[in-house]
């Protein structure tokens, strides 16, 4: 066994060369959500295991197979969060936030699931989540679709499809569950191992099976849409009307059930064919009964999560570069006096050009060595400070990407040069 130190399989480092894309992506997402009136929250990455079991459901793959859990010395079971909604609901209840009115919040962070790592599916992954508490109309469901639709446009993404469905009320779903169990029981010998297990624990999840041998059986199964309660049918019709008003194309996927037990009524996924099997980029829906189930007062709620790793993969697959690269300057200094002066100049430049990237050489190498480092840093300009420049109270600007000839000027003039 190798003693080489390395990350855990399925838990990846974000390297410096990749961080600019992530930062730009997160900034684009956060600014859009804030413009829709959402406020940022942060919850712990560790919660009591029971928080997730009560929220997600005991019979889900996440709880049964995928959570990282352990027992404390006092016997209490804790878990790394496998998703963000449960902790958000716990926070809402603990701090009684719904009492203050409708809550529109978003969060970002690492989630953890013990599953087989593959491209687009990792043991540690990052999500941005959005949750709305206290609004029960289809209008807020549609606003979330409008917001995500605009996000794809802002990012320049193409080939994304909105799939929608309704799971009805808890009562309608319970009745449908019985119908589904009766149907699949007739063909129990055709079910695979997972579906046989789900037949008694979570039969709706059979509809989500990817087993090719079962597709004709699943396609012929009774449809939840035919067993809806009237209020859920009306809510879904209103939701579709809003989408049509917004010119947001969608398809109704009657097999879309989502993998978590807390969903009811509206569920949706934004999917792409550009990433192969891991094509779901954003998914969510309503969970009107979850707050009460976890000990709070009955509060309607809806939300979604989008996967940052998959968004990055999709941006790369579609060859999209986010944002304009900021101005990049490398400060080259030679001599003891120049090294001291360079610290003052760097501080002034940071104040005057807050969005610029400024590298102040710390190697104390020769001019040639420092210019090599400027090239390696892909700087746009070198600011040259030597004894002559100090004596004349000036600084030299050398373009490094063919933007013109080297010039010498005062620092104040240099700042204006870069601002223009």
C-alpha cells in the first residue's frame, strides 16, 4: 500500500488554476438570487442524524446507503449533511423565522454522500440551494423557474430542458402508492433487486429506475396524474400557465418523482444531454409538509439545489468563459530601496485599482528572473521600479501583451493610465 499522501477518493481539490471560474460562477449566481430578494444563510455541515432521517426519509438511498455518520461519546449519532434542505428547515424551526413572514433564502456549501465516484458524481460535492418558506401559490414555483431560466441565459448555457411533474397531496400520493404496489406486485418476478426492495419501502422510486429491462413495465404503470386531488391539479395547471406566460418551454415527465420523501405537488429538474448520465443540473420542488413533520408549525415551502461541479463541467463542455479577465499587473523591483518603495506603491495601487490583480515580486531576483515570473503569471503589464525611477519619482510601465511601447510616468499618471 502506497504511503503517498493524497485526497480521499471522490473528494477533490480546487486548484488555483480553476478557482477563477468557480468564483465568477458563484458571483453570477449570488448576484442574481440577491436581485430576486433572497438572503444568504449558512448552516453547519454536521447535524444530528435524526434531522436527515426525519426530513429525507428512512427508505431513501441517501439515508440507507450514502450518509457519513458516526456516534459521539455520549451515544448521539451525527452526520455530515448529504443535502441542504433539512438543515435549513431545522434552522427555520429553531429560530422561528417563518413567524416573521415569507422567508426567501439561499446557501452554498459542501455536501457529502458515500457513493461510487464518477464524472459529475462525487462523495464531496458543492451545491447552491434556494428555499422559500411561507408561500403556497404556484406563482412562487414559477418565479424559481424564471430565476433559473435567467441564470442559464446569464451564464450563456444552452441545451437545457425543464422537466416538470406534480406529486399531488400526501393523501393522493398515499392512494396512488397503493395502486402502484398492486400493479408492480403482479410483475414482481420482473423487478430487479432494488425495485423489489422499494416495492415495500418506497414504490414511487421504482418509476425512476434506469434498468433498461424494466422500462416497458414502468411505462405501462398507472400514472399519478390520473390520481391527483383537485387542489393539486389546479396548482399544477396554474404553474403551467405561468411558465407559458414566461415563454419558458417545458415537458411533463410523469416519471419524475425525485429521490427524497419530503416532496409534494410541484417537482422539477433542469437537465442536459451534454454531460451523459449525470445530466441533472438543478432540481427541486415543493415540500409543504416538511416543517410540520420536523416539529414546526405547518408552513408551505418550495426550493431547489443546483450542483456547482456539474455546472462547471457544462460550462467547459459548451466552451463558455465567464466574465472579462481583470487587469493584471506585475510589480518588478530591483535594489533595496526599490523593494521598500514597492510595498508603498503596491498598497496605493490596491486602493486605487481594487479590481486589478497585482503581483508584487517577493523573490528579490534579477530583472530577468522577475520578468519570467511576470510572464508565468500571465500579467498584462509590468511596473518597473529601479534606483533611477525612485530618484525621479517615477515608474515605468511595460506592456507584456503587445499593447504598445514602454512608458515612464509618475505613479498618479500610471493609475490614470490603467483606469482609462
